[in-house]
């Protein structure tokens, strides 16, 4: 089960080189563009998170933006509190406008940086575990998972918009302080911030890679093909599905935190329908079977969007649309599918050669009884 | 000691009684053949034992353990393995990956997250040799022949190392030669594993059977050695009424 592991590692290494060296080199390691590139990385990360649950375990999460948005809000809450320290009661400005008397209890813990960082991962994981227990124990699969995740995301989005007193409503949470990370004041236009985002992305991918290439990942791939059959081997399918779903949510949460840092605000649109569908498209274009490919899909599509919208004002969405349709029609497994086909071809040729060499060796030796002859 | 005991096992689908107060005892290491005309409830019985179907009443004991109300994966952990009628292997996975899924003695997440290799040695090597797939380790299951897929599924059950193996027509779609190889494979496994085999092919049954249980309309019709069962007038009536030849029933 390890043939893929080495190749995955090579792919991961190439991707790391691309993210750490090539991308910053493209903008001369400085400047305004680095901020956009950091944004692309954060979006690539959430695409990779989707690939983990969709491509590996076959759970199409149409509400991936929910955990992404929750991560973003968590980061924004912390930064907003820091920006509001001088205001009456230390309360965010929008609370003052809507006559909230004291800082609500669920805002309180976000004064702490450590709590915020932990919550940005653990709250999305918790949401996913809770949802996973209900869905997967109830053996809900396929399109119903997509509907449930999508509806839950829209419900949370509506709640955030309607509870303006506590959440900033439609406007989201704006006017954030810069993050102070253990004495390092983060400037989102600097190279160091770009590397922070890249580091988080690579760490998330490494976690995913470890999961996918362990036996747990193998069981997940088996579950994707035939969950019934896997149960009869004694695996608790619901638990495995929850594992993939929750890990994916955790990675999306981190991506959301980074996204809020890059854009310096959080908005209910982060958990909207359009971004959620966009995530699916990115993962599909890159290739949902590989997290690295999906991340590249997210980065590539967003980069293309940026470039195309600079060059053509109106027609770029049309062009992107054409590209997506072409990918779905001609490359149903995404760009990764092309790579995988080539790899399988090479591998088949290699094993053929090894088999031939082995046969020759066996001919030379006194030809031991090799095959089913023993059983008879 | 009985490896598996069915105690007045009954299941109703709406008005249809698919299995009707079935009592069955299978000894440790026994190879039991389950026969009966179409619709007699053979496959349903296997479904009941492995947990695919829940019984309406009655009990299923594995050794001394009551497994009647356990979910499928816990029954599998308790020692029930199932081979389905059509080869149900994971077609996208390679032979060795399929076997690794089959090796499920430690199915918990905390263990599987730490396993990264499937070395071809020990039991894995033995099983690969037993079913003759040692040169196909890296082949994707979808590229195997039909007979090889059947063997792969049997091999997965051997990796699972379950106490009781339930097989639903293991020779379905096999060539004559493959069938006789399967027969010798099952004879080899007899003793180490308790097996219940549902089969239509009487030549095959004669090759492997020790004790034969015949079902009709969900109930036990006859039980005994193959000669005794074949001589039983009740069996002849239920089974052979129209053709007069059990081999083609």
C-alpha cells in the first residue's frame, strides 16, 4: 500500500518548493502582491481540506465554507477585541451602536491568543464531529450529506447576519488590530507573513498526507468504494468517516483564520454558497484525489482569476466558466488525473520489467513450485 | 463445542416469512453446506448471521456470545466473516491493499493511523500463496479475472482470520478448473476455520461437504451426510419434484 507514498512525497516536495520559492520569486520576494499570494494559499488550503473528505472518503461537503468561516470569525473576534481595548467596556464598536451593555460571555475568552488559536482548530473539529456523529451513525451518504452540510452552513450564515448585536451582522467584523503573535507583530504585507501562511498550508497538507497514506486512509478509500463491505471486516465506518470529516474541518478552520488575517476582516460571505461551490470547483479542477493537487487547483484558479480580471474587465468570468466546463468534460479526475494516468502507465511498465527479470531468475534456478500447484 | 448456534431464528419481510424458526449448530472447524431451492432462505440466513439483516425473533450465538443485537462491525470483530455472492472486493485498490483492509484484527483508528506498510511476510505471504495471487500483489483488483477476484475475497477473509466464514456461492462464475481449485482450497481451510457454504453446484458440494443442511421455505428440511440427505424423501420432494435430478436443481 506504499507505492503511492513515495510519489506523494515527491509531489509534496515539489509543491513545497513552488510555494516557498517560486511563488515569492515571481513577485521578487516583496510587495503588495505577496498579500494576494498569501490569500491564494489560504484558499488553496481550504480546497485541500475539501479534497481530504471528498476525494479520500467520498464525503462531498458542500458546507466546507462553514468551518472556514468559523475559523475566520474566531480570528477576527480576537483581533477585534484587541482593537477595542480603549473603547468603553472593551466592547467592539458595533456592540456599542446596538446598545449591548456588556461584552457577551462567548466573546470573553477570545481575549486570549492561545485560546483563539486553539479554538480556531478545535471548534471546527467539534462542529464536524457532532455533525459527523449524527450523519454517519445514521448512515447518511452521498447527496444527502451534501444537502445537510449545505443547509447547516446557510443556517449559521443567516444566524450570524441576524444577530448583528453580537456578530456584526451583514457587515461582518471589521477594523481589526494586527495580530501580535508572541511578540511578533504580524504585517500581512511582509514576506514573513507569507511564509507563515505557507508554513500552515504545508503543515496541513503533511497532516492530510499522513492520514491518507496510513492504513486509516486505506480504510477510507475502501469506504469510499463500498462502505457496507468495510463494515463486515470489523471497521467502525462511522468513526472513520468522522475522522476524515473532522480533520478536514480542522484544516479548513486554520485556513479561515489565515484568510481573516490576510483580508483584515471577517464577513458572513466567507460561509456563503458561492465560496462553498467555488471550493468544490477548485478541488475538482486540481484533482480531488490528492490534497496537494486540490491546493494547487485553489491557488491556480485564484491566481488566474486575479490575472484575468486585470486583463479583461468583464469577460474573465466567462473564460473561467469555459475552463471549468472543459475540465469537467475532458478531465473528470482533474489535472491530477492526467498525472495519475501517466504514473500508472510508468508503474505498469516497471512492474512488467521486474516480473520479466524475476522470471529469468526463476528459469535459472531449479524453478521452484511457484503457483497454485501447491494448493492442489 | 459449537462455533455457531442459531436458535429459533426467524425473519419476516412484511407477510413473507423468509426464515422460519431455524435451528442450526455448527461445530468448530466444520465445513457445513447449506442447500435448498431458490428462495429457501439460504442467503437470508447468512445475512442474518453477519448482521446485514436483523432477525424478527430468535438468537444467534457465536461460541457462547450472543451476537443477535450487535451491529455488523462488532460481529465481524467477534469473528464472523462474510463472502458475498458476487465478488465484493475493492476494485480501485490493489491486491495487497485489499488484503491489508482484510487484515482487521486491530480495526481501531488509533492503530490504523500508525500503520504505513504491508510487508509481504508471515500470514500475508502464506495467504497470497494459498490463493495463488503472489505475482499479482500490485495489480488493481479490477484487472483480475473473475475467478481471481473470488479468491481475493476468500483471501481477505483469511486475513481477517475470523472464526466463522460465511460463503455465498464461492464458485459462482468460475470455470470447472477454478471450481476444483476452490474445492481443494476449502478442504485445506477446513479444521482451522468454521465455514458455512451456500452452493448450488452439487458436484462441488460432493467434493467438500461433511454435513449438509437442506432448507426449504425458510425452515430446516433435512440435515446429515450428503448420502443421507440425498436419500431423504422430503428433500427429494421439495427439491427434485419437477426435474428428478438434484444436480440440476
